[in-house]
C-alpha cells in the first residue's frame, strides 16, 4: 500500500488542477483570464503543478484536461470568442513583426470580423505545448 499523498500523484495533481479550473470558471471576467490563470507558461497553475514540459504534455491527454477544455468552450460561449479574448487582468505587450506577417494577420482579422488585437490574443491563448509534438 502506498503512503504517497493523493495530491502528489499524477492523478491527484490532475484532479487538483480541475478543481482549480472549476473554481476559476465561476469567477473570471473573460475566457482569456481563465486560460491565462491555468496555462501561462511561467505563472499558470498547470506549470506550477507540472513544471516539466513532458508532465504537462501527459496532463493534456487526461480526462481532467478534457473537462477543463469543455469549461473553456463554455466560457468562450458565455463571453464570446472575440470579446472574451481580451483579458481583464492584462498588460501591454509589444511585438515587432515583419510587415508581411502583420498584413497577413490584418487580412485574417478582417475575414474573421475581429480586430487585430482580438485575433492575436485568440491565437496566443491556445497552449503551445498542446501543438508541440514530443520535444521539450
């Protein structure tokens, strides 16, 4: 019989993250705030609980993550995909882009019916680890 605390096991940690997500979902002011609180690479709750990339990648395959993904979808419906993309607790972030990339993003924003800032925020809100196969 293991004497390990359930909060120290991978399953216990995943359950802790889901509990935190459920609590956050009831009190955030945008879906972006929810995503940032959980998935920020440095300060997000997932990174705190699973500090190594491989651990986070394994977490993204759990039923707890699937439940969090559903919560995020519900928040996007509640706040709106575009309107909810602007976090209430944000700061200014300046990035220099090649002109061609900016023009491409501006065209995509027009096609999507959102402003450039909303488009970029939506693109950045998806955790990169989900789309990064294998490596750290």
